[in-house]
């Protein structure tokens, strides 16, 4: 994994978590790492265990030059669509970065420009650049924290385990109990063979 795309610029890495979920927000993070950050354990958050992500989170938050998290609610997702909401969550995170930067590294192949900053989209960037990997870990751990809190309000959906993703148990609970205000109504909550009366 590389530390920087361009070591002569101040880069902020961005990534999101929760794009494919049926419930809960989409959460994005933006991170500027110092040149001496130990990147050995960094990786795409999906390739790390939950315990490893949780152990890396405080190290990233304590040692980063700057970091921030942005959240888009299910209602925002329903209103503008999940792709635009992912970009908006990234913009919300970038808005909170209180350290000067001049380049944005974004995981994926598309992005809506943030103000007048240069940006580079990197497919599978969370496995290639340290700042994107760090953003991936923060986005995932902050989102998991949100879903665990929501799970206490709606225990029947098992969000503390599935984090809102479309597992069989999650969809079964939607069929049996109906959706909550935290579900994304613009998504296909149930497969066509299961009828949901709304």
C-alpha cells in the first residue's frame, strides 16, 4: 500500500460505508494522515476483522492530521438516490476538515467535485492508498456504532449483526414486522416473490 499518490501535496482520503444496506445511513469519512503514520496494518475495511477495525480506529483518530465523518440519513438517500447521498456524505466529511489540503483521493470510479479541489478517483483505492484505507475504517466503524444503537431500538431486525445489509434474517424481519423509519424505502426491501403491504 502506498502512503500517498503525490507526496508533494496534502491529500485527504475519502471512502463510504453502507451503500448497499437496506436500513440505516450511508456514512463517509475523510482523513489526512501524517507521513510517519504506521500503515502496515491498514487495509480495505472489508478485509479486516471487526476487532482489527476497532483497534485501528482510535489510532487513526489520534494520529491523523485531521479526520471527519459525514452522514446521510435514509430519507436523504430516498430523496436524492444512494450514489448522490454517498457523495454528499463525503462532502459533509470534507466540510469538517479543519486542516488545509489540496487534493482529494476518493475510493471508486466516480465523484462529484468538492468546491474547486482537485480529486482523483481510485478503483479499490481502499487497498491501494493509506488515507483511503483509513477513511474506509473510520466510515465502517462509525456506521457500525450507529447501527448497534439503532438495533437496541428495533431488536427484531438484528442490525447489531447484519448492520442493515440485506441478509435473509433481515428481510424475513421486514416481511414479518414491516419497515421502520430507518429503512430506505427507495430500495427493494423484499424480493418480488414476497409481498409487503405498505
